[in-house]
């Protein structure tokens, strides 16, 4: 191939034809690790006319993922080379031009967005997937907030112990958020989805979609960036539930992690949540704030400064969290219950009578068993993936102030501890854990 005295296009490496109709229309080239587009804009009886211009790699993927039009890219480049090439492939003329001076016929239309679907063998196949992943992360970071866990003990400098971080700080924030999600869902959809099992089933389906995404980390004093994912919820068909799932993370940050809970907001919290609900939501965070060895601060995004949480103020947290105060004032005595054997008699007319065997030789036991069946799972909305004939032996052990529930199922040991007057809660927790294990197995 003959080359023009001033321009040798043979030195460029061809990466791939992006648009091809009988002949290449738009081609990606490389030279000295720089990217170029070669764009066919006109043809005469004896030659083709191309625009050749340098392009950043990110711009290539913005174009290939339909985020930028080809017209916009050309108009925003510094300059373009206008090449005239004969049908034998020889460059017969070159010119340099500014984009604003290009004839309108040389520019694609304003709707020149590309619907590009590369095959697996394409140069762009994996790169577009990587780029979309990066865009997803960048998009999440735009709406992220940051939590900073720092230590007041200078023995280890600014560093946080791994066990302290995972077993206390992150665990407490996670527990607070989980409780907030469940309580908020119940408040929003208790009347819209009145059947408990259906509502519980719906919550389980969307629970993963409500999880805050970790978008950034910094070590030393541990900083974590969290964001509500509004992009990956296409599987939620219930419009109102999807809208709720899109915003529940932001609501948690606004209500629970607020850096300035004023008088009106405090009153709203007290009026909107019962004492039990407030304790479940706010107490895990307050426990971190009350620990003199650590500090928890928040900022809206990477550009803002960190601020203490509103819950750090005692006059605020003491009004929201009343559980400990009530226990101290009333000196409530912890219950120390026993497992009591009962027997149930069913007559021929299906009338049943339960007899308490208290004050007999059979009254107090340290251990008993309960058959966990399909009906128990169904009660809490777990019907998918559960065998209707399932029967799991649930061992219940009395340990004074608490009860331990133990089940061996599918070669795995499940164990739950609850207060000794909350056996129903223990059974629910056990069904939750077993179902989660079945689904994820």
C-alpha cells in the first residue's frame, strides 16, 4: 500500500470495526497506546472521505453503552484529521480541521447513539462488562454516605481491632438497619398486605434488595462508604414495594444516623415508633456511642466533613431509648421460668383439652422436644423449597434464664437462644435460619 508523504495510516493497529455496512463505517484504531476512531463520512466516484480523531478509552465505552452520541464525541474533540483515501487504500489527501468547521454532512445526527451488543469473541465483550461494573460503583458513590469508626485509645494509634469492628460496631449498625427495615415494612404495608404470611413472604423476597451496598473503604480509623442501590431492583414487580425498597436505606440514614436530631424530629420519632420499636432500631447505635473507647461519625459524601450523630447527645438518646431507664427505676426482676410438661386430650368430637401437669412428678423438665413441621414454616410464610412432609426434631433445653433450641438438619446443627418466656420467638428464629440455609445451600 502506498502511503501519503504526511500521513501513514498503515502504522495504526486495527482493533475492531464497530459499525459495518458492506464496508467499515466506524473503526477503532490504536497508535502508541492511544485510541482513535476512523469514521467514514462521504464517498465520491473515486475515493472515500474519513474523519480520524483521538478518543479517550472511557469515551469509547460511554459511546458503546449508549451514554454518549457519536456526534457529541466528535464535536467535543480538539481537532480531527480529514483523510481522503482512494479505493486502492492509498491516502491521497489530508487536512486538519476544528470540529466546529466541519460540514454538517460530515457529522452524524443528534440521535447517533449506538446499541452495541458485542459477541463473546469481541475485543469489547469483557471490557464493557468491567466498565458497566465500574459505572455501577461510581453511580452508587454519587449517593453514598460515610461512617467512620475511630478509637479513643491511642495504644494502637488510629487502628481498630478486627474483632471489635466486626463483633460490635458493624454488627450493631447492621442489626439496627435490619430492625429498621422490618419495622418500616410492617408500618408501610401492614394494611396494604394484611395477610401475615404473604407480607412476610414479600419482605423476604425484597430483603436483599434493601441491603446497603459497600462502595468505599479506608483503613486506620475505619471508614466505610454505604449507598442505597436503586439500580438492581428490576425483579420487584410490586410498584409500591419497589419504591419503598429504593428509599428505605435513605430513610434509615435520615432518621437513625441523622447528625442533628432537632426537637421536632425527636418528637416525630417518639410518636411514630413504640418503645419496643425504638429500642430495636436505635439501641444498637447508642451502644456504640456510649462506649468511651470508640467514636462513630458520619458525613453525607466524600467531600463533606464528618459530624457526630445526633444520638450522641444524652438528652436525645435518653428520650428515644427508655428500656434501660425503666429497668433501673422499676428494678424489674428477670423471669426464671421452667419448661412445663402438658398433655392434650382430644375426644371423638374433636374437642381438645390441655392439662397442665404442674405439681406432679412430671411437671418440671430440663429438656423436651418439639416436631418442627411444614405448618410451622408455612406460618411464617416459608413455603417455597419446603417439603410438605418435613418433620425436624427440635430439642428445647431449659437453661434457667434462657431456653436453647437445637435442631440437626441436612448435616448442619442449628442453635437458637431466647429468653425463657419467648419460646414462640425462638421457634420463629429457628424456622428463619433453617429456611435461609435451605435456600442458600
